[in-house]
C-alpha cells in the first residue's frame, strides 16, 4: 500500500476496500493516460474504461490498447462487454407464456 507522510494513502485504501485497486498499476504505459494527473493507474475501473475508450473512440487496435493499459485481449473484451448499455440486448418481440 502506498504510504504518505501522514500514513496510508486514503484513495488507495478506498480503492482496495471497493475491490477496485489495480494490482499492477506499473503496467499502465499509455502516454496520454500517464500524462494527466486526472488519471490514476491504481484505479482499475478507470484504467479499464480508458482502455475501452481508446479502442472505441480512438480507433486503437485492441491488442495495442490492452498492452498499453496492462491487460490482456480477453480482459479488454470483458471490460467492453461490461460497458455495453443494458438496452443493447434485443427486446422481446412477443409476450411470454400465459398462465391459465
């Protein structure tokens, strides 16, 4: 856990408690991500979101984006699927069975 002069880093503790702490933040090498203080490689949710955005909005190849954010291709596809809107599933075209 990262230590500050006054003790443990509260953000890192909160991420760990929420089970959102990236176990390998040092593997994030995307230059745009690392150039901004807004982004935090310790935040797994933010890292995965930005990885998916890099592909979907930025046009980066999946393999390249996954490597730059410290994840595998299967992890990219899992994150992309998790970010799909709930309304993307096909609507039922007919009512379900009726009880008599």
